[in-house]
C-alpha cells in the first residue's frame, strides 16, 4: 500500500501526525534515492528530493522556521540561516494529494469565510489542526495579496510568534529600490537575535541564486523550441522550487538537470506532446487538485502550454556587495506588482518569443490581484489579434471546479484556434 492510500485510510489524528513528522519525509527521501528515473527524467528525482528535504527541515525545527507569503524571496531567509516555509505552497501540495477539502472544511468550521482565497483557507485549516510546522517568526510582504497579509498576521497570533510586514512600494524606480533596501536591512537587524546575517553566508546564497538563475534562463530558452519539450502542467507543478529553494545548491542542481533533460529531449526528438496543434501561454496558476483540465488541453487534444507567465525570469543577478539593494530590485521587478502595463508588456513579449497562438488566463476564486486585470489583458491582447480565454475556477477548492462547463469552454476556444 502506498503512503497516500495508507494516510487516507488512517484516522484524522494519525494522518495529521504523519504529515507533521519529519521522519515521514526522511523515509520518503530514502525511498526516492532508490528510484531510477527513465530517460530525460533525472530532474524529476531532484525535484521530489528537494521538496521532501525542505519539508523535513521545516518539521525538524533544528533551524528557525520562518513563514512567508509567496513571492517573498526565499533567499532572504536562507541567507540568515533560517528555513523558509510558505503555507500557500503547502496548500497546493495537499490539494495535489486530494487532501485539500478536509482542511478547507476545517477552516470553514472554525468560522473562516468560504469567500476567502482557497490557498489561505486550506492553510488556515492546516494551521487550526496544527499540521503545519510551528513558525519562529512570520515575515509578510505587502505586494500581490492582501489576503496573505491578514492570514499571516492571524497565524502569528495563533502561534504566538513575532510578525513583520514589509511594505512594498508600488513603483519600480531607484527611489523605491533604495527605500525598500533600507527596510530589508532594518528587518535583518531586528531579526539578528534569531537570524544572524553574515557576509559569508550572504555571498554563498547570492552565488547559488545567480547560478540557478543562469540555468532557469537557459531552460526558458529551450522551451522556445517548436515542438515544445515540456508540458506546462508539469512546469506549474514544479514552480515550488523557484518560490522556496532559490539560494540553495539543491535548486542549482535541479535546474541544471532540467536543462539537461530538456536538451536531450530536443536532440532526441522527444517532444512533450507528439503532434502539437497549437502553442498556448498560461496566465496565473492552475487547479492543483486532481482534475483533467490541463491533461485534456495538452495530452488529449494535442496542444501544448508552451510557457507560463509565472516561470518568467524578470529579475537580474543578485549582488553580495549590494545585497539588500539587489533583493529589493528583484521584488519590485515582479510583473504582478505595480501598473497593469508592466504585466501586459511581459505577456505580449512572451506570446511573441514562444510563438503562442492563444492565451488562457485561469481566474482563481478570491484572487482580486490577478482577476482584476482580466479586462485590461483581454483588451490588450484583442488589440493585437491574439485570442484570449478567461477561465474561472479555483486552484485549491475542487468544490468550485465546474468540470463540464470548463471543458466545454476550453474545447470551444481550441476549436476556434484550429
């Protein structure tokens, strides 16, 4: 019996104990070491090893565990000797394992509104049941998501730990970068008792980030190949590495192996989908619970998601000499933050570079940050003659996924492209 089925047949208390034990992830790490991946799949083994190692480190609590929201640079925490943990990513993981609904119901049973973003509701359910690793401190950034800021503040009270909120300037200019660099430096001084920032560690982490970035850029170049060498569905599953692991040597190894896998697929003529009808650009995230949506688009109907906007490398190299300034520049380069024109500009660039025939935006329920841009995106893409589909759904809560309606709309859109 595999671990997933074993946990599903266990009592809730036993399931929670297994999920929150570092030894569960240690055993799984050992098992993955025995796995012999097939051709062009060495990066898959590295991916699972990295995720399991991160979870083991977080639950082992031999280093300070710092909760953050998505897009707070994980290298900040690694450079200070902590372990970054993103509850929103944990929500995607449990949803992928079909366990999300139980935690969503737990949050709703504790009077958290069903109108909240599923990422935060699911994470709240996990926090209520004490499944998440206990944080030593929580750091939130104000950009992208108000829900995360409130959720993390509530969590700091739940776990009685310090909470720090970094306010991110709206504009990306030199004045904003300098101000934000100062705020990050002050935060490091405030946290020095728990997370000491040492120049040598900063230099090591910056080197790992830059090495991983080089491999990420090379991977993105390979994905411009036609036919596409990689499924968008698979890429969206592995986005956790860029969120949580940048700043570690493991991330460098993973992206190096991925680059090698994709190069070999191209050289050996092994595309992601044998006959690729249309190339698509995917905007925002995807539904992470088991569902047929992306498989239908790519494997069943013979199209391919050539690229996703969340995989774009929009930031430059980090500087150990100007650590806070370069991290500030990375934060402010995020296309989801700032004026809508910045995101539109990136999307049009990606459509051109990846030869995309159409664009699909997945509007996650409760995500005002992304769905608020839909009309602007539609207008900008239509003006360039680029077909656009806005697909409403939920990334975490399978109860909000209307399979029949979604499939009909996707099939109609693809028929129109063909």
